[in-house]
C-alpha cells in the first residue's frame, strides 16, 4: 500500500522537454485506454508493458511522474527494487505477488518499476536461490498476470519500467556474434534471447540524450521564474555548448548557476543602496535596498552580508556569466563507450523514442 502514489506529482507532458515519441507511446498505452476504453475493443488492445531504457538522467523516471499526473482516474504504483526485496526467505516473491494482486484490486492501475534490471538480470549458476525465485515470480506475474487482466477494459492494468545501465551487463566470451544484453535472457528455451523479454515488455523505447531544442527548453524550464537576464540567444548558445549532456546534467548546471548570486552575497565586502520592490509591502518600490557591489562603485558601503537587514537585501540576478561559470565546472556523466553500447542494444531490441 505504501507504493501507491497518493498525491499527484504535478508534472505535465509540457514539463518534459523533447521525448515526443516516448510521450506518445505512453499516452497510447496508458492514458487513452483509461479515458476512452471503447477505442480498445476486439483485436485492438493497448500495450501491456513498456520498457524505457537509456543513459541515466535522460528523463525516464520524470516521464513516469507525468503519467502519474495525467492518469487521473487510475491507481499509480511506484516501485523500486528495495520495495520488493526482503531478508526473509520467501518474503520477496510474496511481495511481488502481492503487488500485482493489489493492482488488480485497485483497477485500473499502473505499475511503474524503476531500474527493473536490478530485479531481472541474467540467470546464472552463481546467483542465490532467493534471487532466482523472486526473478521467476516477477516474470510469471508479468507474463501471466497481465493476460488475465485485459479481458474487460474496466480492469485494464498497465506496466512501465525503466532500465538505465542493464545494457552494460553483456555476456562474457562472445566473439563470433554480437553480444546480447543479459536482461533479455530470461528464458533459456526461447528460440531467440530477446523473445522472452519482448513478451513481458511489448514496447521498448530508447530514451536518448536530449537534442539541442530539448536542451534549450530544459534551460528555460529549470530557470523557471527565478530572476535572470538571459536572452533567448543566450539560452540557445548554452544549448549548443551542452552537446552530450543529459537532462540531469543540465539541471545541475542551472542549479549551480542559481546559487551564484547567493555566493556573491556571501563573499561581498561592499554593498550599495538601489531601487527595487519592497520585501514587506508588495507592489511598493523603495530606494533603500542593498545589493553587493565592488569597493570602487559609487555609493559603496563597506559591510558584510551579516550586517544587511533581512528585508533589505536585493540579490543579483542570474546572468550569462553565472551559467558559463557553472558549465565550465560541470562535465557530462555519459561517455561515448556507454552510448555505443546503448546504440547496439537499440538496434537489436529497441525503438527510437
């Protein structure tokens, strides 16, 4: 019950920069069947499971928040591997079974599983019996559970999952043929190593690093209503300079830049009086606000931030120099080798998002 999201995250589709293909697939699989069940009758059935995979920080979990917000009439389960793991023998697979049973009771429902590869790695001789049993129970529920739920549209349930770096877990020793990601080797009797996983997740969407227009949108989204003097030309310049950065990387750049005015206040030795909005009376302009300045500025007063009254501080606005300074100290977290592995995985099993 603790995995049910009671309060909507308030993330709308427009808050997700780019990823139009992934958004459309999620709408098609989750939102439309709940809103217009009569559209999905007969042979036209919605996708039962969607796998979002790709580098970390590209917005997979953020998409899930958008689904939770937009699917207003459904029960949303947000699950991580820790929610399903227990030190007691037999308890983990019971938790998996209870999760799917609870979803049936609260239909229509959506189960979102973050980092599903931690639950469904490859089966091997070195894994424990407990790990083997929870994996088996999870796959049985994914395969058998959903099939029983789609008989009546009023009971429709959907699943979505994210996988950041399962593509790194390649089989060792493969020389003649291209190596396949181990998460797809769930069923040793399958004619193709991907067929079992394809049955569980019918739709597999690659969530790539953001392109330039999406990066520009991300800078605007993360700046929000914080005072700044960046122009659209500045935003597009930052988007060009951040090729290869993930959405999470851009978020860190902006957050660090937003702290630059705070650092200027903290390190300032001189302040000067300026004209600005009153902190205590909205809509009223006053002339006695204090803002950091250079010692040589006209009207500079030698003082520290501790001597500035709390309602008299006017912090500097974020500027392009702040953004460039933060960009210079932030490196992308995804390297070329990782992207190459994801690309190979996409060519074999995925769909461009």
